[in-house]
């Protein structure tokens, strides 16, 4: 019976060492693919010890999305009325261009505001980046076309309305790029932090093995430490 228990303990320790070796390899690969500065990692480690990981949502961008979402329906209705009023006076080349671009802008406006708003709120880089690309590639050139094209017969009402929309879009482009970079840095730091302090499976909340009294501390960057509680013994695997 003792021999069987000893073999089980040795097998368990071998599995723990194998897991530690695998995580160490993953940690080294993570350092190569997503390098971070040591001072940044230490900063987030200290912050986690005090208050836990905090949200990186950029509040000014969230405010801009919020007010833009309220302004968008008024802009669409106002611009539609202006198009109806001046449509017959436009050049025949600009008539289909204006209608097509207006329809595309209206469809994408609500999509980009939705995914941008919740992408920033949930720190989802994919959603926020998608919203930023739509805003930069389509919405910004389109609103510039509506506002600065002389041949569209822009009236004072449209100038005021398009100027407000242009400010919203421009702020979202600038703030969105900044927020995406912040999210990338924060998520890389969180990933490094989790890799560094991910304990082996099968341990209780105190970190003490239920089988042999050893404490396993898996460090993705330094290997696996086996420490016996109150014994002062440390072995680096």
C-alpha cells in the first residue's frame, strides 16, 4: 500500500513538473510574441494586489459615442429633408452619388456606433477596431464630402448639422485609435500576469497539495517551485 501511494505521489509530482515546464515554455513564447516592459508588469502586479484589475474603458470616447447616438437620428432626418428640397437642383451626376452615399452612411452609422459603444465598454478590441475602421475609411470621407463639396449646394442648415457630425466622427477616429492601443497594452499585461501566476490544477485554495504536503508555485517565467509548508525547503523544477 505504501509503495502504491509513493508511486502515485511521484506520478503526481511528475505531472506537476510537466505542467510547470509547459507553462514556462508558453511564458517564454509569450515574452517573444507580446513583449512588455518589466516596470509595466510590476505596476499591474502591485495594482492587482491592492484593488484588482481595473477597467481600461476610455470614458471620453464613451461619452462621444453616447451623444453621437442621440444626434444621429436628427442628423439623418435633417439631411434627408435637405436632399428632398434640393434634389432637383443638383447635377445629374451627383444625384445618384448623393443618394447611394447617404443610404450607406445611414446603415453603417448605427452599426459602428453600436459595436463601438459596447466594444469600448467591454474592452473588446475586435469590436472597437471594427467601429474605428468603418469610421475612418467610410464615415469620415463621406461626411467631408457632404460638408465641403461645393456642387452639393450645401445650405447654412446643412453646414451646422454636418459640422457637428464631423466633430463627432473626427473625435471618434482620434480617441478610438488611442483606446485601441491602450486596450492592446492592458490585455497583453493581463495575459502576462495570468501566465505568471497561474497555479497548477488539483491544488486547494491555500496552494498546498492534498497528497504530500508540498506547495506548488508555478511561475511561467522561472519554472515550478516546490515548497513544503513550514519546512523552509525550496526546490526549483
